[in-house]
């Protein structure tokens, strides 16, 4: 069956790029914002979501519309427990661990355009 529509078979970069193990900072406060007009109560035993965590980036992936996501493993803490989680995180919530806070230029893989 003949392909109809789409990108007419134009070449494109790969959708996934492995990067080894790179230290990144993940801004959980940006990734999981409070709902508008949120009125919760502080709970000292709860998940520590309102902070920036150190994580390990192992791969970049693009969604079907071209946005970049990093596959990141990090530890999230609560009072007496810590859990390691791995999931795809939007590039805008990540930055290299050695990158100054205002520098977003090194979030996506080098040599790939958005």
C-alpha cells in the first residue's frame, strides 16, 4: 500500500538519542505545579516535590510533534522513605548539573534541532 500524506519521506534525525549517564537537575516544582487557587496544608512526612533534584539522564526522545524529553532517574524523598523513579521529563524542566540556572542552551542533544 502506498504511503499517503505525512512528510513525503523526507529524512529526519532519530527520535531517540542515548547519552550514557549525564548528571542533570530536574525542577519538580515546575514539572508538578500546584493547581490554581491551591490551598493545601503542610505535611512534614509528605513527598518532597517543591524542589530541584539531582538525576541521571540516559536518553533523549522526541514526541511525535518534535518536543524533546529526557529519560531521567532520580530519587524522591519523603520523611522515612526514598524511592528511585525513572520517567520521561520535558526538556524545559531539565538542565545539566554543571549549567548555570539561567542557561537553557544545553538542554537538548547537540547537533539536533527542535
